[in-house]
DNA sequence: ATAAAAGCTAGAGTGCGCTCTAGGTCAATA
DNA sequence: TATTGACCTAGAGCGCACTCTAGCTTTTAT
């Protein structure tokens, strides 16, 4: 409330672009930001705190529409926390699951890398190129 | 090579849509798939193996262009594995980093959830709603 | 023999999340 | 006084990754 920040400052602070900050406000990810007499935005520390949480939701894959739904809950039911909790809990579980899938994918990629390293060490050809050869043969018929 | 599969079968096997399979071939994620006399696609077991790895790359966030670059390396340098290894290693590191960021984000979300649970238990209001009030006050001036 | 189901291509359309442009105001600096 | 630079709005444009349509042929089931 006391200290207020310009668009430019907030862009620098959050890592979001100036364009994105205006866009986020336009679509309702942010409540309307306070304006000076000439219409320029002034962000409060609380605005920045919300932006930081919002970015976390986005970076964990929450679609913009769902973040808007979350923001709307705060606006419409500021004293009712349970709906927000449920929405966030659902998201948390999705992130958790995604995390587990990624971990598994990483293991497979690591296996493939191990395989490559062995091939490089022994100077052998990649076995999987057979599959490409098959197409070459066919196209030469 | 021996057993071959129809478009429909491969869609079911990989979880990709029929449209997507044709699209992937068109843009070069797959080498041209073998065709029957009437022009219908017939996928080999190797095609499916590559599709499965490809899906893993996509699901770990590798952009299509980069997957194409990877596929091109196999086609152009089937005996040279080191470039492929480097590309894949770079991707692996990005996935690892992403995984760590996600883990951190998850912790913050869990903290927020803890906070919500406490509020629900004590029946208190969410402190963060102050930030929304600020805007309401301003709009009433 | 005919209808339904599966396949084909080229290319248009969609949804998401920005990102940029045009055309303007206002304040401070050279 | 003129110009630079930060800001404003409305709305157009873009890149990605599909997804679907139109109009056609072929195959399979009844």
C-alpha cells in the first residue's frame, strides 16, 4: 500500500514483460491495478506478492483460465477459503503426478544416454538405425 | 519389419490420434512410413518404438523442431552417435532442472495449502484478502 | 450390390499464451 | 521549444501443436 511501483519496476521484479503484465490485468489474472491521476499503473507490494504466486501456478502448468477462477474465488468469497483450498489441492496433485511422470521419463532418457555412451566407447553402430534403413530399402525398390 | 500395423492400431498403441500420426509424418518427426499398394500406411515395430521414444521427448517438453533435428541426425548420420548424444544430454539437463524447479514450486504450494488448512481450522479470514480490499477502497473514492 | 467403415491428401481452423503495433497523452530534459 | 521516453488503449498478429474438414478412393460386411 505505502510503497508503490511502476509497470517497469514490476516487470523487472517479476520477470514478466510489460506487455504480459498489462495482458494479465486485462484478462482478470490481476484485479484492476491502482492508477495515478494520469492513468498510469501503480502496483502495491501485495500486487507483487500475488503476481509471484500466480507465476508459480503458471510455471507448474495451471492454465490461465484456472488461475482466473482462483483469483475470482478470492474476489468473490474473500472470507471463504475452502473452495480455494480444494482448487489448489487438485492442482497440487496434478503437479505431483506430473513430477512422477517426468522422473520416469528422465530415467528412460538416461538409459538411452548410457546406450549411446557404450556405442561411442566400442565404436559400434547404433542398432536402432535398422528402422531407418527399412524405409530407404523400400524407397529404392 | 515382419509384423506391420495400420494407422488405427498405432494410434491405439501410442495414444496419439490418427490426425497427429499423419501430422508427425508430414512434418518429419517420422521418416516416410511404408505404404501398401493402395497408399495406406503400414507401421513396423521399429516405427512404434521410435514413436514411443518421441512421445517421451515431447512429454518432457522438447519442442517439435528439436525432435525433428534429432530424427534428422539419425537419418543423416546413422553411424555417428555423438551428436545425438549431445543433443539428448542437453535435453536431459533441461528436464532435470525443470524437475528441480517443479519440486520447489510444489513445496511453496504445499505451504499455501497448510496455511489454508489452518485458516479453516480456526475460522479466521485469509490475510491476503487485504490486497483485494485495497482496490475496492480505491474504486470507491 | 450396396452401404458402412477406413483410408488418403491438401489445406483450413482452433486454442493457448503471449507479443507487438498504431496512435495517442503527459512529463521532463537539452 | 522540441524531443525523448515512459506510459496509455484497442486490437492485430504470431508461434506452437495440433485438430478438423472436404472431397476423394478403397475395403469390408450384409
